[in-house]
């Protein structure tokens, strides 16, 4: 089953009266549970593509279908609901809230859901932090943790609302090689254990080598799409 489908998707930005086509006529289908690496040089459209898949941006033309729903024409509130229900994000710079400890950072996305009470949300956040190996760090703030630990908090936070899709934009970009490999191994294990669709934007050949599918972009277009 395809959980993501893009049909003739283009995105054009206007800069000083000049039109810049970030991506052009992208056609793409991604099955539920796939692991996909998106690669390409800077400016090739990788992050734009990820943002459109993640409902953080709208296409200038074309259709974006997430879990059988056409999200292309939804308003901002509707897109936010799709993100909350179906998508978890992991970014290069973590984007944790500095004043909150690990537990509260992971609980934060749950504040916008009503299906759990406070005690249940806290219990779930603790379980997620245990899942990513931070059982003994739940009351530490981001500044008291290493980059690898902060990224693990970000992954736990991405899982808070049980997403079907995780989108990771250069998730190891600020980590050394050893910590980066540990983060990728963690994401891949989550993909296997929970059947979460995993899409990673990366320059790292190690990461790409562990994905089941590699999509390469150049000048806003898909130039290759290979599966293992």
C-alpha cells in the first residue's frame, strides 16, 4: 500500500521577482514501511521535497496524497492536523525547548491531543525515552546532554503521537561518526519494529547504504530511484 504519493509536484519560489523552481514535476510513490534515503547536492530540492511530503509546505502545482488523502489543497489548520496524526519530524538541529527537561520535551506534542490524561502522557513519554536509551536522563535539560542524546530526545518526541511516517532531515549532520551511526541504527530499528515509514534526507553514504531505496535529486528533479 502506498502511504505517500506525489503526482506532478512542482514548487516555485519567488525571489526579487525571479522565479526559482525548487522541484519540478516530481512523481513518487512510497509504500508503507519503506526506508528511503533522499540524496543530492545542495540546492537540489531535497529539503523542499521533504517539507512538501511532511505538509510543512504546499506545492505550487500537483497533488500530494498522504495515507489516501489529498492534502494539496488543505488549509493550515488541516495540514497541522495531518502532521499531528501521521508524521514525526527529526531535524539536524534538534529544535528542543531549552527550558524543558527531556521528559517535558517528549510530552510537548501530546499537549495537543485529548486521548490521554496527564499521567498517561507522562508514562508514555518515559517509555519512549527508555526506548531510545535515555532512561536515566529524563529529568535533564538539553544543555546538560550531548548531541547524540539530544537527537535521541528528538526521536522520542517524533514518536509521541504514534506517527506512520518519520521524516528525518540530515539527522546526523551535527554528530560525530560514532554517534551518527547509533542514531541511524536506532531509526532503522524503529522502522523494523514499528513498521514506520522512514524517509531520510542525507549526504551520508553510510546512511544511504542502509536504506532499502535511494532517490537522487538534481536541479529539482529525480535523476535516479533505485531499490535493493
